[in-house]
């Protein structure tokens, strides 16, 4: 197979391989037959492919064949870009790089995508492809006469590294987006809470509660649940801070509905206000009170959320000018593109939030 490369190492050009004799071969001796050189190349611990000047496949290492999930007998002698077809832009990039190596210029393609055919267990093409990111070192093979008849490609599969880098960049961008959002939310909360607080102690108590509510959701989202948090988790975590969620007074009903970080932070503020109001003045302030939290998703991607308190007595409708009212009536519906409604009855209170279309991407 390597007969075109010139003499084997340790031999004079044109000489026949030296016969081996004796009961034990010198452990430092070089392979002296084409079969031995073939076996040596095949077992190199690197994914290498050899092409001739016509870019036909001459041979490949076992590691290369394992990477592309192919057998040597199925691709040997084939034009490389028939064995591994791709779109014109990618083909041109690789052909140019291979040709440069055949012209004597070693070169490297770094972390470039190139799809390979997916093979069935019996070695037949399935018609599907698998995209891999490669770092390919293309080097000319110079024969003893100075001619370049072959080139070798060392093709490293770097898909995992590329995916890791992309994930790192995505996470960094997402974190920056979340931090910017939460600081904006905290800034607005500080101003509005201060404007509706009687004194510093009142401000501290109100602001701390709202800040801790945001902190609980943020901590959850930066743990194992980066992609989102469900409505029932937000409701349960807020209620648990102030009341026994297993109490017969509380009923929470709804299917799994995942909120992204932005939605969750806004929705958390609403649930926090509803919870603290219920503990101070509503169903959770009375042993006879009852709280029902219900939500349903619709086929268009939106949802309806309802917080119902009954078994209570409301002497007068609360002031709608406070920051809690501002959050429930203005901030939450504006941020979630929703319609909000609060209804006070002598013995009941209902807060409804209707989201027809979820447009937030983060």
C-alpha cells in the first residue's frame, strides 16, 4: 500500500525486505513488509486519512474509521467527496485545503462543520447525515524522489468542545440578560416601595419581602433548573414561606406549565403580593378561610391563572394606590402581555390573570 512512498525505513530504494530469522526478533527492528506497515498505520492512535493526487481514498486508520463509522473496504479507492458529500460551500473549503496539501503546503482547518453519512448497523447508508465539527491538519507526504503523490489528513472530532464553547457563550449571555432584568426590577421595586412606605421600618419590611421572593426564584433558576420553573413551583415556594402548604385551607391545581426566567421573576412578584396580602388580611389570616389557586393552559400557548380566597370578610375594598396594587394591576399584566382583574366581594376575593400569547423568549 505504501509502495509509492519510496523505500521503507532502514532500506535502500529498490531493495527487497530483509528476511527475518531466528527464534526471537530484535524488539527495536522496524516493520519490514508492506503488510506490517499497513497494520502499523491502521493502529496509529490518531484519526488519519490518506488521499492520492486525485483525492481518492488510499487508506485510513482504525480510529478514523471509528469516528466516521465506516469500513475501509467501503470507501477505499473512492473519490473522497463522493464518500463524504456535503453542500458546495463546505466542499469547496475542504477541497481547497486538501489541494494545498497536495501542492506541498501543510495547512489546518479549525473547528469547521462537515456532515458525514449516517450508516446502518450493517454498514449501509441510511440517507441521513450527522454534523461534526472538525479540526483537520492536512499535510503533504513527500516521497524519496521529492514528489508529492499523497497527503494525509489528521481529522480531530472537536464537536464536544465546540458545543461546550457555544453553551458557555449562551449561558453567559443568558446570565447577563437575567441579571440586567432583575436589577431593573429591583430598582423599580425600591422606588415604588419607598414611595408607598410610612417610614423606614415599613419600607425595610416590605422591600425585604419582595427582594427575598425574587431571590428565591433566581436561586432556583440558577441551579439545576436553568431552563425554567413551573407555576406550581413558584406558588408552592411562596406559600411555604408564610404558611403550611399542606394545610386543608389551601388547594393548588394546574398542569405543568414552565415559565422562563423573565416570566418567572414577574410572576413571582404577583404571587408574593397575593400571598402576603392573604396572610395579613385574607384567607390565610383566618382558620375559616380557604384559598384555591388554579391555572389552565390553552392550545394557543397562553394560560389563565386564578387566585380565589373565600370564607373571609372584607369590610372595605383595599386602597388601589399602593405598590402591591400597582404590581398586580399594572406591572405584571404589562410585562406578561396579560389582562388582570381583581374582584372584591364581602366574603371573597379573586385575582385573575389571562395570558393569551406568551412572547417572552427568556
